[in-house]
C-alpha cells in the first residue's frame, strides 16, 4: 500500500482553497496548503473586498451633496487617496491574518511558497518534494494585459489597489464588471473618467434593459462613455499617456486601466506533467464533481473558468471536501446564482434575462418599473431605479429578477431565495410589502409590459 504525505494538498489559499482545506481537515483528512502570495486570494486582496471599500469611499461626495436637500449643511470637503489606500491595506492585512489563523486552527499545514506538480501525486513545494493522494488546484485567475503598442504603460486591476497617487484623468478600457466598477469608483472620487468599450453597450450577458439603463445613469454621473471603439496604441508624452482610438482620435490621460477580462492562472504549475487537460483558454477541464482528467487532481474556482464568483468557489470547495472525505459525491448547482455589479448605481440579478427566457421559455410576461427612489425626492439627485420580473406565462414561475439602483445587491440576495425555491408571480403578489421601501416594488408590480413587437410599433 502506497503511503502519501497528505490526503489532500491544496495549491492556492484563496477563498475556495481555504474552504476546501478547512472542511477536509474537519472530516479527518491530513491536509496541507501552499500559497506564494496572499492568504484570501484575489477577492480578499486585489478584488471584491478592497474594491467594495473603494466603492463606499467614492459615494461620499454624492452623499454630501444629497444631504443639503434634507437640511444638512456640510462644510468644505476633500478627499485624500493615500489615507484610503493606507486604511484599506490595514484592513486587508487583518483579513490575511484571519485566513491564516483559520487554516492553522483547523490543523492544515501551511507552506508559504510556490507549489508545482511533478506528477499526479507529487509536488515540488519550495524545493521540497511532497506527495499527496489528492491534489486540488485553486489558483484563481489573473487579469489580461494589453497586447497593443505601449501596452506595458497601462495598468491592470491588480495595480489600482497600490497606486501611490490618485490620477486626475483616467481611461478605463473594457466593458465588463471590473471596468464598469472602477469607472464608477474613480469618477465618484473626483477623477475625470472615460470608459471605452468595443461593443455598443457594456456588461454583455446581463439583461438588455439593465445594461442600457446603467449606460444612461453613468452618463448622468459624468463618466464619459465611448462605445464601439478600441484603443490601438498608447504613448508616453510630457503631459501623460496618449491613447490612440480606433476612430483615429487621440486623448491624453494620467493613467490607463485595462480591464478586458481575466485568464485562468495555470501557467507554470506543472499540469502538463501531471497529464491534466486544459481548455483553449488555459482553464482546467473538470467534470460535475470538480475532478480533472486525472482522477487524483481536482480544481475549483476561477481556474476552471466557470462562474467567476467567490461564493461559487466556496461552494465548490465544500463539494470537493464532501466528495473526498465524507463519501458523499457532491455537485454544485449553478442555476439561479445571484450576482451583482457594484457600479454606480449598482445592479444585481438572479435567474434568466429576458432574452434568455424568451429563447427558452416562450412565451413570457415582463413586469417593469422605472422610477425615482423616495430618497432622491428631496435630495435633487436625478438617479433612478429599474426593477424587472421575467415570468413564464404558462407556469407563472418567476424565471429572473433584475434591478439597478440603490441597495440592489442587498435586495436581490433575498429575492434570490424565492427564485431558487421556484416561487410564482402569485407568490410575489400575495407577499405584503414593506412600505415605504424600494424593495416593495417587486411585490406590487401588476401591469405587464408590452410585447417587444408592440413596443417596436409604438416607437
């Protein structure tokens, strides 16, 4: 009988890897984990946590203005970038310590070095040869770099969290959630912000009403939006960085942030030596139980290029632990996973978009509300909210719920439970709302929106 050093060796101490390691250890497994950079991974260090803190920071300027309508007199205000970054770093350092302590308390052995596979059971961990019965790859993803002349002069999202100075002018390239969120952050903090995207509207894959609504709201907030364009080159000059656009125009900025997607972080891990199959984007191919093409090697999180969401990675980590060490083969249900973009205003969604629903569940009924939230009736702020239900006409099951506006992520998290439970429109209608709130709109919408053909004819 072959004896291994560990029952499970985890490569990467991000949220998913830490959860898998802790849960496996709690089931009695001998577990080790290797992390060469940050405990907590992308989300805690250079992703959703520090970005959300920056979103909070960027709201105060608007909040100070809104307060005047409620009788508040706010004195002279100013913003200091270095204070925000220093306080952010302190909080992230605290979270790093918590993640490391969670692992130690669970009995997981920690290696603060790079782990590389030598074969399906053997790793080189900081020069030490280690064997494991099972290996879990949880190395996450990394931002794509600009592949244009002068691309080395640009930033990626990782870099933003360590900028020493707030730029006065910034160009954000990309229409995904990262680009949209950072455009809102910088604009809210007073930076002159431009966002360029190669398509006609950002956030491809989200509900079309939501996408176009957010375009209007961000435009009102002063973000300069350039659609159907790309950046073809970047040059450094005496006044900053000059971006050449595909329409032939140029513009000067202090910083240019490339947010054009992320790639699975699989390079240099020795996966080829172990025989692990990757897809054409470099992601680890896994089955429903997160097992790779090699029976002893599993993968979770962004490195599999499925749903790039921290809670999904956590669920996958739990599933692997149950499969391996509780004799309970477990899959993750990827249907009706709620998600949010912390744009300004934020958007959140669960279930099918109208476009997906019409393709899969013809016919459908659409309920839509577009209004100015009560908070802004005295503030003078012109920000609006959009709320939408997508309902299967035959069964009346609510297939999708979408919202743009203040507190959208908080509201949709609760609504997601109803959608996951298979609630019908009647259940929504029979639920008594909390008044006065924005959220009550979801249980008071009674009038169906016109069919697309009727809308088109009216226009």
